[in-house]
C-alpha cells in the first residue's frame, strides 16, 4: 500500500497512521514506536486518524531532522523487529566526487529507475566524499519522479546501498556502522580468487578448466604438457584484454595475442625461451594460466554465453536472461568490446541443437542451474552479491565450462547488443528491487504494506 507523507505541527515528535493500517501492522495497541527512514531512527508518539485518509502524518520537527525532500511524498511502510520502516531509501554509491557530478553525467543512472512506480520512496546517488557518518546523512542527488530528474541536496543516509564502484576496508567499516550488511556488490574478486572459491565445490569443480598461477612456471609447464593448449590471462583483466594463447606444437611453442584486431604469433623453439619472453614482457605473478577449452565456434568466431544472475524482490537468486557472445573472426576471445557481437541465447541453442527444442531447453536449464549454484557458493563464502555476470562456454561435445565471473561492473548493455530491450530494462531495474526487499519492504513479507 502506498501512503502519502504529510507534515503536521505537534508539541511532541509524533507519527499518525490510518487505524486500519495500524491494525494490519499489528501495532494498533501501541502508543509509541521507533521509526526508521534510511539509516536514521527516531522515537515518536504513535496515534491514528480516519481510515479514509491514506496519509502518513509526521511532526514537522522530525521531518526537518530527517532531511526528506519535499518532491517525494509517496512511501511504503512495514514493521520489522518492532521498528516502523518508512521507505524505501536506497542509495547507489558511484565513482567520482560530488563537485564532479553534473546532470549530464548522472543522467545515465535514470535507467535503473525505469520501474520506479513499483519502487517508490527515495532513490539516491552519492559519492564517497558525500557521506556524513556522524549525522547519518549524505550529500548527493535524489530522483524526482515528478520531473524525472536528479535533484541535488542533503538526504538521510540510505538503509541499503548498491555499490557501483569498488571500496576499501575503511569505507566498508563505515557502511557497516551505518547500515550493517545491507550493502551489496562490495567485493571484487579476481580470476584466481574465483577459481579458488569455486574449485572446492563438488558440484562446480567439473565445470572449471584446470588453472595454475602464472608465477609457478613448473606448474605452467605441466599444464601445457597435459593439455597442449592454454590461455594466459591477467588475474584482474576485463573485456578480454591482455590474454595470450600458449600452445605446444610438436617440440615448439606458439604464443598468440591480439594487437589492433589482428592475431600476432610468436614461435619459440624451447620452453626456456618461452619463460624468458613471458618474464620479460609481462609480470607473471599477475597472471593465471588455464587449460584451453575447445569452445564452439560459428563462422570462425568463438562463442560463449553471458548469464545474467541477480537477486529478485524476494531475495532469491534468479536468471532474468542470457545472451550469446561471439568473438571477432579468428579472435581468441569472445568479448564484444574486442570486436564481437551478441545474439539471444535461445536462438543460439536452437542452432546448436539443430532445432531440437527439448535438448536446447535442457541445456538452457543446465546453464541456469550452474550459474545460480556459483552465486550460492560465493554467497556462502561471505560475499554479499546482488547482481553478477557469468560467462559459460560450451565445448564441441556440448559440455559446459565456467569461463569467468564479473561482479565488479557486469555490462548490462550486452542485452542491447542482442536487440533484447526487454531483458535490458528488466536487469537494469532488478538490483533496486532487491535493494527494496533488503530494506524491509516489498516482496513476500509479513507486516509490510
């Protein structure tokens, strides 16, 4: 139920709700209560008014202390742990500094609010220098749904934060002090950390390419002798950059990498020459080496699937959709940023299985199950994630392989590359629906309106 927030003049801090609302919230016998708006809590006197007036009346003095903007008046309420929540108040922590934010620069963040009518409340944009831990306030921008614009100001610190940038431990501690564990996508893990986290899980292990650290050249040699073909990848690399393919051909070793959309091949006669070259050209301690999987190709373009995984409005892991990525012709990577393209995954699966719809659907479900299992395992390791992009490949025998997980900044525009606008807006709004659930509102909850 949506309620409109209005102010009243009272001698004491007071909140007034319709009697039928108090009864639904099971608090009609209370004469006082603690209210929570964002990270701020206030103790107030609780009274009621006529049921026909679907308003929240709040004392003017409390309203001012909460720094609520006048252009937001529609909120939802719930009771959790004896506290009356008014909200949601959701924040997106973004890169940069307050004085660097312009209306033009932050316009792109409106895309998260395509479904604002089902969110309601106060949605904030802020940067690290806008956080006031002591007063539980934030300087930044609030979304004005009436004007469909961002409005600058000082606001209550949000009760949930969706992180759009990496943060360091001191900031993590500040956030925990303000809102507990209600901030997500805060952990950024590299490829080696991902492999270590998942490889000890029996359900996932069979989907992982054998992987070793680049600095252990003895293990690298063993890997290439065992599989003949390997990839050398930067631990923290993104968008397919900095990847080498190292293969053993007879007694020689071929190293392939991309420069200006072209493959460069260097041939080495000995293993010692390979090691010398790699140590002189790249810092092996920053790389992993993986067994190369013979992924399916189409027209000499390597392909894999980007699986979009996120928490929904009930806090459950779901897969809103998938997109097939194709690399550039003869490229060793499938990244769109490296010259590739995209396609709706169902069309790709039907092509792979030659219109055998039953087997295409079974493979779709296997991909979905693997992706969700990965998220649950990472979550069990203590990571609070709300939105992830997972790359899963398929070999010539239709076996699945886990290629990469991106939780730093999964690119939602990949859906647009596949001309799937419905999926794009669905996944764009999903993190805020999860944030709303996390705030204590929305979803299948008792004691909420």
